């Protein structure tokens, strides 16, 4: 199995893209916010954009090498690219969009059947649903027998139900694909379900490249922690005082972290007798936000006068427990504890 090697730089306005990673059999994800450089990385791999410097290679085949002045055109890279807006030819039918790549009518018909779009073979994109357009784009991507698969926010234009269906189809495809794949997303749940290795893209810099479980269990930066869904983050000094939260926490001996994070599901209610101890909030509830199956209780340390947005913490609880917790807060009898063993120690 060929290994995709990427080590490139490219100036992007006020930031500089610096991407460096390797992908072999595992499924790799670039996780980051909009404008961080994720899509540009894919475009450089595919040959749609040219890096300023660096190297892109697939096994022994060099796709780009600035030092040797190699820059293979996109048509010679054999890359399957699934665009977030499908990028179908609007004046062509589903059949023609696929056949222009496959060049084989029998193969095209097989792909239409495989992706359950044979019944819209003679439809143009404007006559198809989002799911049908995405399946057509998938079939077209596979029609060229690519050596690399690049997925650029593949579910962003689909509703929740259809994105679930298409996600399963893409996962089935990737499980049988004998080559490297790269998924770009801002959705932590997507990358958790679909990928083996994850890298954070932040302001053009690729950081925190780790196996999936390690990435979610032990992020080392504020950006990575937020991308994994951590809602509670504070600056912390050497003594363990979390300035945003207004409490003192227990840190491991010798810790040099500058920030700490704590997941909203790990907070534990304790008795009033623990008030004033390290790791314990005298919680004042300020807002309750209902989700579909859970409720977010937003609170702060009762005597905390910090104006930092991070001074307001989130505690995820069952809907049926909300009224009791709000009443306890109103009477000054809601105390929540952090388990130091679940603290995320963030270096930057």
C-alpha cells in the first residue's frame, strides 16, 4: 500500500499554510475551523493549487517537489476528490457526469447501480436531491480508480438524515479502498466515527497529529480541546488557581500547563461540607439550555467576578434533573466537584 507524504508551505493572505503528515492504510482527518487551511491542503494534493514550497509524494511517485521543479498536473495525479458542493457538470445528466470520467458505459451503469442512482441516470443535477447529487459525485470519484481519496466536508450540504445515510456509504467505500484517504471536517463526531488518525489545522498550522482515541483523550492545546468538544477551559497558574473559573484545582506535581480543560459530563455534585475545598464550585446557575435529549446547565463560581467568557461553565445533565439543580442553586446548596484525574492539561 502506498504512503501519501505531504510536507508543504503556501502563503494564504495573512497566514502561511504549513502541512506535514503521512497517510498509509489508516484514514486521516484534518479537523479545524473555516479558513484554517484544510481545504487548501486537499487542493494542493489534488493539483488544483500549487504550494509555494515542499513535497507531495504517493509512494515512489512524486506529485510535487519544489526543489526539483516537479508539479504533476491534476489529471495525472489519479486523485479522487469529493467536493463539498459536488462540482457536477450542471448541463450533464448523472450518467454523463460519471461516464465522462469512466469512459466505459458498462462501468458507468455498474456505478449507478452501486450507488443507488440508476433511476436518476437521465436527470441533471438541478433535477436531483442533495443525496442523489452526492451519490453521483461519489460514483464519479470512484470511476477513475483513484489511488488517493480526498473528502472535503462531504456532508455539509445535506440534512441530518441524508448525511447519516451518505456517511455509511462512504465508510463502506473506505473500508474496501486500498489506498490513503484524507477527510476534511470541522465536525468532531464525523472524524471520530470515520477516521483513525486526526490532525488539528489552526491558522494554517497542522498540529496535534495523533491516533483518534489519544487525540480525544489527551489534547495538548486549547484549540484541540475545543475541537474535541471540551466546553470548560481556563488559564491556570503554577499554584493551581484557575483564574477564569475562580477556584483552585489540584494539578499533578511538576505540571507546567498554562491552561486546563474539563468535559461537561464529568462534573459531580457533592455535599455542602466540601464548600471551600480545592476542585469544588459553589455553583450559581445562570442559564439553562435544552438540547434534544440532555440539558446544558451554565453556571459560574458564586463569588467569581471575572468578565472572561470562560468564567461561565457548562454541566450536561438529564432533563429530569434540571429543576432540582436550579432550586439548589437558588438556595445556595449546589456544589460541583472536578475530578483532577479527568483534567486536560493544555500546554498552549
